[in-house]
């Protein structure tokens, strides 16, 4: 389960080491957009020390590094630098075609960040080419820039693309991580966006701050009311089965197998 994945820039040691105090489900050191171009070389050189300190501190979740575009010189340097590090995987930005994943030969987790027009158009082919241990993630900010859109609070301008990435992931049984919210001081906006992503079917959310981690962990976990409802529904379904009933009326809802399956999934997610 990956309800929350927290980024920190590779050139900001303090932010990276703060991972040790937090409760995200996964962590990502960012060599790409979060690190200024002038500091990429020094940040890359400092990775072994940072990773070692995180391991000594017994980091609570998987540790990834977001490299720069592997098709470019900077990205190739990143891949060479992380090859021997004790990390759990990589995030690959701007994945636009299946070959963008096939050229990555490192073992471990991969998060394929789909954030371009071409990437969204090829999302199903990318998901089909993904190996075990790969998750898809949708990057709304780069996508909006690529398509020439304007970001709005409601997010309708990226809803189609957001949904296409999710559908591609689910078609191939891959986890799906939802877009970031760049308004880092607007807690209400993050909550609304996280709930929308959860309603669509996303498994978790990329986060930029510790506060967003806490919000994502709440949004992408079943509430107490959801759990109790699921337990009551399963009990009613088992009773209906004993009485050889098909669909049945449960608390004003007509219940059949899809609702029961959803309730079982909710209960399984907390086990």
C-alpha cells in the first residue's frame, strides 16, 4: 500500500533527512525538477552519504530516487550514480513510450511518471510493458504545460488525462499514484484533491510536504464509518447466501456481488 509518497530535493540534506521523522508510505529523493540545474552535479555526488544516513536511521518505508530524463546526458549520469546505492527503486519522469521503461535495467521498484501528452496517449502501452513492481503516476503540472492548458481549482482541464493514466494502471493491475498539489499552504485544496483522486480509484498521492503526507494517509485509508459499513454489509451478504438469496435490500441499497467485492477490498486494505 502506498497512500503517500513524499518528495525532497536532493540538494537539501535537511529535508531529505527529515524523512526519518515522518510517516509516509514511501520517500523519494528528487534529482529532477526539485534540484536546480546548477546543483545537480553536487547533489548527485552527495547521494551516497544521504542514503547511508537514511539507512542508519532505519527509514520507515521504501526509498526511491527520481532521476532526470534517462534519454538525456544528465539522466544517464543519474542512473550511473544510483546503480550501487542501497535504494529500493527509481522514479522515471516524463515516460512517454514503453521503451522509456525498457531501457531501465536496475532491479527494484519503478514509478513511471506520465506527464506529457504523448505519455498519456501511450499510457496503456506503457502499463503493458511495465514489469512487476512498477507503479504509474500522473503528473498534472507538466501535462498542463505540455498541452497548453490552464490550471484551475476544479482540475477539469486534466481530468481526462488523470483518468487515462488510472485506467491504464488498473487494466494491468498496477498501483496508481495521483497528482501533486502545488498549493502547499492550502490544506482544504489538498484534501479536496486527494478525495477526488481516491474517488476515481487512485491508490495514493504524491506529496510535497509533511502535512500533505498526513492528509494523504487519511484520505487514502478507509474511514471508521466505511469499515463499519463494510462489516455490516458482509455479514448481511453471508446471511443472504445462507438463505439462497441473490441481490438483496441492505439499508436501502440493492446489494449484489460488485458491492460485496468492494466491501471485501476495504476490509482487506486494513489487514
